[in-house]
């Protein structure tokens, strides 16, 4: 296996960063499942602790939850 020169590694890192940003934007702007926000608000209003769990890395998930405005509804988002 050949080592990748440092300049190419930096280019690969930039591509990964661009891809990650595109995924975050896609998640944040995806069409909501009908009634999801209404359900989360109702659970919050009834003082029901609500959590979002995902295989998405925690920081990216928390960013997506915040971008959708759901951080005001959930107790935690865990990746």
C-alpha cells in the first residue's frame, strides 16, 4: 500500500468536510414527517422527556436538531 502525499491528504480532508456539510444541510432541510413537530410540542407541553437517538454522530445530530428548531422540544439528541 502506498502512502498518500500530504497535499493529497489535505485535498481528501477538504472533500470529506464538504461532504459532511452537504449531509448536514440535507438533514436540516429534509421534509418533516407530517406531525412530527406537533407531536414533539405536545410531549414537551405535557412534560414528557423526549430523546432523539441516531447512528449519526452526536455533534452532527445536535446541529440538525437545532437547525430544525427541535432543540426546544427534546431533552437530548444522542448519536
